[in-house]
C-alpha cells in the first residue's frame, strides 16, 4: 500500500482534502504538522525567532472547523509561535489581521475549503505580503512531511478579529458616501443577503444593519457546515435561483450572495436579474472606471467578447485576459501595475475579485461594499444600480463541455490536442486569437470557443458562446467533429 504524502493535499496555492469519514486525508494530525511547518517557514522568511511570531487562526462554518482549528493552534504553539484563535471568520479578514495595527499578525491561517462539499476542508495562508504562492505551499508541505504531530505548550488566546474587520468595512462605506460617524448612510436601502450557511452572516448583523439598511428577507445566515439549503457557491445555479427569489420576495433593492469563506460574491438587481460572471465584472469595472480612467481590467480566460466590447468601447478601459486561477489573475494585475500599466481590478468569472486599493485581496465583502456605495449614490440621484450595465448585452447562449483525457500523461496529450485543435479550426475558417493567454480561442460571426487544459483535472474544458439561435449547436458540431478523430479523449460528452 502506498504511503500517504502530505504533498497530495496541495491544490494550487491552497491546501484541500477530505476531512471527514474513513478516507479523511486532512486530519487533525496533518493540520498540526502543517501548522508547525508554517511557523518554521514564516520564521525563516521573516528572520524572526519563532517565539516572536504572532499567528492568527480562523475558520469558516465547516463541520470539521473546531477540531482542525484546535490542531492548527496546537501545531503553531508546538512550533514556538504565539497563536491567536479568531474563531468564525472570513478568509479576507484573516489577511487583514496582518494589516491592522491592533492585530499585527506576522501570519494567518484560514481553515476553509471554499465552495467544496461538506466533507472537505482546507488551509489558506497569509503574510503581510499576501497569500502564499504554489512554490511556498510545496515548500511548506515538504517541511511538514518531516515533522511529527505535537501538542502545544499553552491554551491559545481568543482574538476578536471580525470586530476590527467589520468596523473597517463600515468605515469604508461611510467614507464612500461621505457620511459622518454615527450616521446611517444605508437607511432606505433594502438588501437581501444569502450567506449560504457559511461565514458571511456577519455582513447583515455587523455591516448592513448598523448602517441602517433594511435586511429583511435575507436567507441562510446561520453557520451550518452541512450546507442544508444549497451549495455555498455563487456559481451554483440553485444558489443563484435562491438569492434571486429572496431578492424579489423581499422587494429588495439589491441581493448579495457570498461563498463559504466570503472571498467571492455575486449580486442580484431589484428585478431579480442575477449579476454574476461577465455581468459582475462589467458592473465592478463600471463602478471603478471613474476613479481609474483608461486603466486595464484583468480577467480570467473564459470571459466573453461582449465583455471586451463593453470595457473598451463603453467604459474606455482596456481588457486583459489571463490564465484561470484567482492567484494567476491577481498576480498578472500586480505585474502590470508594477510595470506602469494600472490594473485596478483583477477578477474571475467565479466571483473572485481583487481591487488595487484593497491590497489586491480577493474579498467578496469588499466588492459588496463597493456595490453598496454605488447603490446608495444611484438612489440619492434617483437612479438605479442596473443603469451601470444597461449597455452590457447578455449572452444569447453559452455552454461548457468537459472532455476527459484518456492518457497516462494527460499534460502531454493536452498539448498535442490543443495544437491540433488550433490547426483544425484554422482549416475550417475559424479565426484563431493570436493573443490566447491560455489554450486555444477561436471565433467567427457565430461566436467564440475556448479550449484549454483544466488546472486540476485531466480534462479539457471547452467554453462556447453563440450569438444567435443555432450558433452554439454549429460551433459544438465543429468541436465534435474534431474530437471524433482524437483517440486520447472521451468524445461522449458531445453525444
């Protein structure tokens, strides 16, 4: 039997794994060892002795949150660091714990698996420079492999980080609408929130209500790691139907939905129209455009040509597509800005959005703050938030196919398939985008297709967007004919 390696828990720049049941991988023992390794890694990177380090630990609503948090705290203490227990928190708040002078964490750990099923959990790590990168996670896990689990020397102290974080969000809203302390700048604004039974219920009780907003009709605010109502994911169709229905039933001006750890967000207009994916990017760009004229918006690779047209021809901004993965998109925005090309917004269609003025932190609550400020200003002038994207045309039809690769070397097979797909599409008259940042993007009058390699699976996702009735069918037929001749994939997805 193969020996389990902690390295298998790496998921890009995060750690994730099954945390419940007989096949659990992310066990308390594993978390303890990883936390010890983080203390050692942080000591080496900062040049500070372990006993001088302060590291905060928070968690979302998952069923394994308490046991894994206790293991992380014990591991940090065993590693010599001072550990603080922040309890139920959001991922962005844990990063901000490294920024606020009242907390001044040297590092932070968040126990979360974002939108994944209830039997999963994970770990995200922060320093004052931001989230750890893939190479950092690998180094951390390599160090953890050499460590045994160990008990901490003392009971970690509690720390109310969310009080600092929510006060900061309230302050930002007040500043955005030029309201003085003690005023209620959101009075008259009705906001319905779906917290997906994750950690986001705080946004109602600690941000919206104190500023005077009507939050009646909000749903699923209670933390419950079994996620009994729908997946904690703004991309999930059932979740979006729930928040759209809640917004309409409440007669709210705006609906908001967060994922489990509140680093992602989507919205709903007063007419029940969902504002997600390309539409969310368009709205956030429209909100930021007056402050950052002529700047560049960085998105993931699956955004539409319609979005490019809106950003460049309506908002007079530039559009830079980049590789999928929220860290990839954020790092590209940082790179551009450091090179003299201002990129104020880095955002994925998944709802991960990071703004330069907020440390390039992917923070769903901060995006919501920006939306609320815009909504309050629109209401004060007799307008509506929807007018910001009234010129952004919705997709007629969009699809995604996931083509499984049948090869022991999936990466090599994918490279060959992508090269062949590019040649095939050019031969049948589809224009190949020379600036495809990922995979192969092609287009013609009917719409566009993007074929790329999945970040984490032996799968080739194919995104198609058609401009009129039958266009998706015709483009899919092109792809189906191509894959019928490829013996290293399963073409059944087109059946």
